């Protein structure tokens, strides 16, 4: 068993992170998203240093995290690979004042100003200060054991 296999046992939510850099929209699927601080509101996610979108996300100054709905597995797969323009093709989006694309029909979104980049092995951790956010009803898409699913809430 590899470390990657062991880590796949940890259930996470699924996001698509977007940015606008040098006149182009960039987007990628990410499940390393988490809260850092509530005051000020800050979040983090990590990007592989060898990712083709690394420069865009580390130099654009802003990014937007789209938390996917339970029925958006196809969106997660679309943003996981392929040319950037194809990732956004036929997606319902809204451009923010910061020029980032917000995907419609997500359960939540967080627009951020890049506050800090922390080097960590073969990835960098991008910490952002939340400058805008929104939510809507629905369940988030979950990922575990290299499969997509939905978590059911337990009632106490």
C-alpha cells in the first residue's frame, strides 16, 4: 500500500478552484480545502508544484473556491484534467469583480485574496483571506477511496 492509498481513506469534500491570470481562466479540482481562521476569515488549499496551473494560482493574487453539490461529479472530473478552455466549456458561470469565475449551482463559494504561500514538500499551501462568500441549499460532493459519494448526516 502506498501513502497515497492510505490517504485516500480520508473522506473529503470536493471543490473546483478558479482564478483569472494573464487574460485566461484557470480551474482545477481540489479536495485539500479547509478552514484556517474565522477572524479574519481564511481558508487554505494545496497545489502540486508541477501543476500546469501553478503559476496562475500563485501569481494571480486572487482565487475562488467552488464547493461542489452532490450531483456535480461530472464537473469534478471535467476540472481534473484536460485543456483549460475545455474545462469551462458549457459551464454555467458568473464572473466576479475580481474576474474569477464562480460556478453556478454549487453549495458554497469563497472568493479569496492570496495572503500566503507555504512550501510543503511537492505541494504549496495557498492561504487566502476570504473577501466574499455565498451558500445555497444542498449536499456537498464527497470523495473517499477514489470514489465520489454523499455523506449522510447523523441525527443525535
